[in-house]
C-alpha cells in the first residue's frame, strides 16, 4: 500500500490583528506591537471617576504634556509580558547564585563592624526608597495614557519591588536572618537626620498630581542620581575597604539601571521632541528635581561611605546634566 503525503500552503486572510493592521498595515507584526499598540481604552467609559469627576476614567489631560500620538513613547527594550518575565527570570537565577555564594561563605557577616553599621544605616534604608518608586510607577501606570507607557511603568514598578526585596535580603544576610538590621534601617529612614531630606523628596512625589512630572522626578532624576552614587561610587569605596562581597549582591541593580535608563531616556526624548512647550516643561521639572535630590543625597553618601559625599554627588550631577543635554533638556 502506498501513501502519498501532500502539503498545501494556506494563505491566511489576515496577517495580524485589526488594531495593529490599521496602524502598520496588514503584515506580520511583532509580539510587542500586538500587545502594545492601540490597546488603550478610549470610549464607552460610562461614568466619570467619583473621586475626580473633572476627568474621564482614562484622560489625556491628567498631564500637562501633550502628544499627538502617545504610542510614540515606545519601549526600546520592546518588553511585553512574555519578554519581560523571561528576561527577569534569567536575571533572578543569576542573583540567586550570587546570594547563595555570599551566604555560604559568610562574606557580609565577616565585614568589619564599622562597615556593617554603615551598610545597615546607609544602604538598607534604600528599600523604602524603592517602595516609593514602586508606588510612583504604579501611579504613572494608573493615570498615564497609552499602553506603550503604562505597561512599561507597570514592569518598572514590579522591578522596584524586587530591588527592595534584594536589599532586604542583604540585611538578612548581614544580621544572620534575625531581622535586626532591617529594623535599624527602618528607624534610620524615619528618624535619622541623614535620610530626612531624601524622605521628604520621595513623599513629595506621592502628592504630585501630574503623572509625567512624577515620572521625570522618579525615573529620570532620582534614579539618575541615586543609582550611580550608590552602586558605582559608593560601591567602589566599599570594595576598596572590604572586598567585593557586597558588589556581588548588587550586580542586578547595576545591570537593571542600564536598561532602565535606556527606556526612560527614549520616553523623555520623544516627549521633548514633540513640541517646545513639552521640552520647556520637562526641562523645568528635571532641573528643579535635580537640585533638590542632589542636596538630599549628600548626607546619605556621607552615612554610607564616611567619605566626601558632596564630591560624589557632584560627579553624579555632572553625569546627569550630560544625560539631560543629550535627550534635549538643556538648562
């Protein structure tokens, strides 16, 4: 008996979803395009929010920034849910190996008492800053317009929760899983004079009504100054004094910062290029926040390193100014 197997090619009637085809044409689209473009609800809201009836449930007027097409604020990483969790899963595996390595050898508990104290009161309170960043990015996701920006803010918010947990785990390794270091870090965040200027700035962002201003203050300015200060300059000081045990545990933060900055720069640059009015607003927000954050970080740098915090912050401010000029926000 002979069986002949034949293949037949079936031409699909459509190459992609209608909402993507209307924007890009009827051709195969990437998963990022299918999961992102023109997904934002625009009609049939039925009621205005009872807590703020001056706006629709989703309303472009919640920010002073004006965009002809909000999907111009796309993510250069092209993160949709599948790509995001895959990338973070790989990074989580690497981080777990680092924590296991340090815990097995007791590298943090072997640090001099002076440096254990500095880490407990100068680094661990950053877990509260990361919680604030989580809140701020969810605020941007709640009130922003267009899936291109809101989904990326959601992913960023979850990243910040993860970073806060990594910092908490550093504290647990430092005190032998007793939780004492985390209690001391909380007390420092609430009571230490060194942390109050930064705490004041973080809490002020919670009541900033314009979600894009919150985005600039948090993701562009605060992160743009804090991350180089702590995970580059201060980390180098700690490594010279105590070895690289702590640096192994904060490698995720350094890797994350690079991709985070690429996304934030792309968003702000696109918004600034839209109009002179946008550029003036963004530049004003960024430089005003930079002045406040720079001042607030000096006592934090002093507490963490015991060195000249003002000089470190000045270097970070110079780096930020170069970055702002590059994306069109010159002073």
